[in-house]
C-alpha cells in the first residue's frame, strides 16, 4: 500500500511540474522583439532571440540575419502583432500589415526560448517567390504579329478642351463599321494595344488607340501627349486625362457619325465608366480593372454602377474581382451588363489580352461574347 501511495504521489508531482512548466511559458519578449524589428525595419531587436538553426527555404542558416533585415526593410507598415495562444516550444500569432490584411502564423522555439522557425517570414518569402515566378511567365509588352501587318494605322491628332494636342493611332476598316476607343493605363501609352487593336479590326471594328496626358514611355514608345503636356506645364494626373478621353469620343463621333464603344484600362477604365454614364456619344463600355482611384475628387464607382443603364463588361484579375463585385453590385445587373472573373489569377488592365499571355483566351472569349451581343 505504501508503494502504491508513493507511486501516485510521484506521478502527481510530475504532472504538477508539467502543468507548472506550461503555465510558465511566455514568449511575449520574443514577439515584442519581432514587433520592434518590423517597426524599425531592421533585425537588431530580434537578433538575440534567433537560433543558429533558423533558416528560410534553401538559404543556409548563415545568412538568416541578412534575410530578416531585407524582409523587415521591404515590408509595409505593421499595424499589429499579437500572441493568440502559446505552449511549450510554440506561439501562434496574428498580425496585420498595410495592404496584406489580417494573417496568422506560428513561431517555434528551442528550450532556450530562441526562435527555430518563423512561419510568418517563410510564408512571405514563398508568396514573393510565387509572385516573381508568375510575373516571369507574363508577357511584359504586346507582340504585334501578322495581323498588325494586315491592319495598319494612321496617326491622327485633335485638341482637348484646354487646347492640348492629343495623339492617337486610328485603325480604320470602313466608315460603316462600329467604333471602339482604346484608353491605356497609368505609365503607358497607345502601344498597350499594339496587338489588340488589329484583332478588333479582324472582328470588324474601327479602332482608335489613344495617348492620354497621364501616361508615359512604354514598350519602347514615347507618349506624345504626355510629353507635350509636360512641355506646356500642364498637369498630368489621372483626372487631367478625362478631357483627353472626352475629346477622343467627340472626334470619333464626328468622324463616323455613330456612338462609340469606350474601352479603358486601370485608371482610364474608371474614367470610361464616368464618361460613358453621362455621354450620349457612348453606346457601351468595356472596363479592365476599374477602381476608386481618385479619392475625394470623384464619387465612388458604386454610384456610377447604380445609375448606369448602358451595356458594359467589367473585368480584372481574380485578386481584384471581389472588391470590384462590391462596386458593381452584381445582383442588380441587366442582361447586357456583366462582370467577368477569370478562372486563373488573371491580370490587371488590358494586358490580359496581349498575344501569348497565359490565360488570355478566357478574357478574349468574354470580349467576343460581349461585342457580338452589341451588334
């Protein structure tokens, strides 16, 4: 009996010791140091708590501190980093960065309380590698092919309301054919459509690709309107280009005597929706990656979608699609209005349609279906 009682007592002592050791687990100093390193954008605060065995991916442990320094320096502002739960050798944390939102991950520790695994950094490095690999697979510029030789353009010019001369490429296939105006994204020029415009010609559309004053050099081509605006001391912000697009609509309406299909990319796709909603010279809108790009200088696009009665097709990358759906309020669309969401990751702006762009076929299918319904 004494032996049994002694055994029970020993087991109890061991259990109490285990419970006590778990109760004493506290990795708040390490997490606070990690928070300080994110804030300072260097690895000094966390360095004393890093195990010699900590490494990331295929990088050797010898360069861990340098990698941490680079990650801390390149990440956006940390808003919060808190312990959710902890136990012996492990802490689960929740963090929030500008632009990255709320996320959770784990930290693992050795018996000395030094960090042996930083899942947060592992995840960020993996995502960065995946994003770089995806970018490497993307076409970075248009690839004009045989259709560009078949359907050539002529350079045209006209003036905006403030007198600035606007440059454009006009791909004409006949005065009796419908007309599309193509507007580029930020930092770009009309070359964004160098292999898109000929395909639209092949489909039977007159097309004009515009140089807006809010743009720049791209694809080895200068943006003539942007350069002229700078030389004249004019502003070249997103909203300053609105009058360029309106002038182009007026030019095409007068030339062909018919309403224009207005097509935008990124910031210009938002301007296309604002202009198209009000202009009786615009029959339909195609909008690649629209968003609330103008702050308080324009109302939210959600107000435009509530009043817009014209046919439209809006699309974006898959990542952008959820926010765009909130603006569009897809449940209230008419039969002639739609949001296309790609099955793959997709792309921002009209670059989704460049020749050879992986996944571009599904975007072209959506464009073809929309344009067929307009005829």
